[in-house]
């Protein structure tokens, strides 16, 4: 995923439960459990189909006070992982 205009959209049929330092997602249909640490959970929350991956990186950079390039790498990694796990509705363009 290298398209900065891509607008990732998370699946809406996952159960979500916030714990202290992680977000747990559960896919009932596939009986899969996913655990997201704080930064990945913040990225997940912004995968709403409205924010581009570039905008998500900007928000993550500001929220966690990290350089934008690191935030962009984190966002790209998380979105790639979300796609691989099948928890995003729309695939990233090639």
C-alpha cells in the first residue's frame, strides 16, 4: 500500500472491545480474534473510508508526537496488515 489517496474502510461487522493498552477485535463469522496495540488501534479508528492514508499519517504523527515519515511507515504497515487479515472492506489500489 503506497497510495497516499487510498481511503481504507474497516469492516463494520467486527466486535470491538477497548482494554487499557489494546483494542481487541473479534470476527464472529470467521471466529478470529485480533489484538491491536495503541498506535494500531488509533490507525484502525481512522480507517473510516473518509480519511486518506496520508491524512491518517498526519493525525498519527500529531497524536503520538512522532515524525511524519515514521507515522507514514506505521500507517502503511498497519493497513497492509489489516488487508492481509481481511478486516478492511476495500482493497488498496495497486
